[in-house]
């Protein structure tokens, strides 16, 4: 690392306490010099989350609804998690939070319900920038009479609301799009998406899985109708949650057993989900709160205010990481897919999809692995996006994805490794 890089790293990390945060993550400590740059495939969890899962399994690993002490604790744990997640996304009511296995299963659940309510509004708008989970689930409604309209990414690597406006009409039932592309990191102006859709009487379904660890979620400000997230990217174990406006969830047809109340969230939560991981999600929200609380001059802010402060600090730090990583990739001659202009860095998160000359993505990731840097290659579960980028499904691209526990020093180590690989195959 040169003097400029050393100075830059120290000044950046002085503003954000990454060296205080990293010891909170057992995996980072145990991994030694391994670099976690594959966080889009699953972030690591802090000790407090691990403790919450363990405590759940030891203290009240029983089914909900019992009258004895451990059963009461179990019910309270789920209620507490609903409240925490509601605060995380600014829901109006904790009963709007529905827990389950993963985001994909919730997208399918909502799609099946909407498929029963199409009537004269039978058009669903989908995008070619999304994860296939937020495309294939809607295309499966063709047999129910749904028609599909494509909102296409521009060559500048993002979805533009000006392109959405002419697609929406009185036949539009729903606009389904991502908040942030899991593959190329582009952030969508979802507030404008909601206004355009609602002005035409349509609804909005947001896939927020990839945006979750990077920025502040606010379903009220975004004015969306449905939103899904997964815990595994949000410093929690594997689980998922669905948010919907209470009245919207009330109308949604769902499968439920006869003894389940026909009201949210119960009508959505068919069967038993992974309760201990929901306790972990509760702790993950509290971890994010703690980051905001540590920046407070006085500790008298509300939980939501601490979340706002914490996610604001995370976002600012990650923009610095993203700016430096973009510089590294360009200096190494990589082709960066999506937003590759430093002047537009605020339109993305630090997730980068790229290729380097004629080097295969597999070769790059394998040789990075030999140097103890974990990144990913492939089609990123986005076949339509791969086609749009003129990439084959067989090889795809390289993806690296940073979160707030990553450091400038790790970026510079990646830079040295990438230069070594390029020189080795020159």
C-alpha cells in the first residue's frame, strides 16, 4: 500500500469505526487473512445475533401458543422481532410484518394471490434488471391470464422512470421491480415508481433483498404496497420477511388452514418457520441500531432514529468504499457492468459485476480464492440481464460485493491480487 492509500484508509476509517465493528463478527476473526468480498451471497453475522439464536434454542425452543413459561417467551420473541423489523423498514404496524423461509417464497405467495384478482387489470410490469425470482414468479401467472410488459434497463446501467411512464395504463395491475440490482448494484428511484403506478391505480411490489444491508428502508416514504427482504444479507441467519400494507394483506387471497385467523400476519405465515432465525433477525436490527447509537451525542433518540443514523453512516462509508473499488477496477482495465461513472456513485451500492479482458470469470475467482479473497462468478441468477449485457449464461461475469465491515486495506489487497493475475496471464 502506498502513502496515499495509507492516508486515505486511515482518514476514511477514522470517520467510520470499522476497526471497532470488525471484532463484533466472529467469522471475520476466525478467518484470519481471508477477505469476505462475496457478501451479496450472504453477509456474516455479529456475535449478538449468534447469541440470540443460541439463547432461543436453549431457553424457549418450543412451539408458539403454549401457556407455560417457555411458550410465553416464544410468543414474546416473535412479537419483539416483528416490532424490530417494523422499525427497520418504518412499517405503520408490526402486524404488517410476515415471517417465513425466504424472499422468493413470499414473492410466489403474493403472485399466486394477485393471480386470483387480475380481472380487467391484467398487466404486470417486470424488468430485465431483476433477480429471476422477481421475474419468473410473475411470468408463472400467464396461465391465469396475466399479460406482461417489460421495463428495460438503459445502457447506462439503471432503470429510468421516464421509460416506465408510457408502460403504465388502466390495465396495469402491478409494477414489480428491485430496489437495488443484486448483480450490478444500481439503485432504482422507487418513490417515483410508486407515484407513477398509483396515479394509474396500480400497485408496487419491491424486492429489497439486496438494498437491505446498504441503506435506509422506508416503506412509508417509498409508498410501496409490498416489499420482501431476506435476513442472510442483513447480518442475520437465513429467513425472509414480507411487508404489505395491512389492508392490502387483508385483501390478498392466501392458503391457510381452517384454524388460522384470516388476518395478517397469521394468514400469510402458513406452517412453522425458523423461529430461532427470526430471533437472530431481531438481534440484527438491534445491531444496526447500536451503530447509530454510537454516533449519538446524547442517547435519547428513538430506536427508529438510531436506525436512521446507523444506516446513514453505513451508506456514507460504503460510498467511499465503492468509489475506491471503482477506481481499482478501472485502473486494472476491467469492464464494469452497470454504473461505471464515479460522478454517479450515489446511484449504486458497493456491488460490482465485471470482467477483465479475455480472462474467464472462473479463472479470476479461482485465483483470487488461492490468494484468500472470496468473490463469485456466474450468471448471478439473472439470465435476462446476462443477455442484455451480451454475456453467456455459462461464464457470466465476476461479482464482488462489499458491506460496512470491509476496509480500504482489503480493497488495496484485492487490487494487488488482480494486478498479479493480469500480469500472470499477459
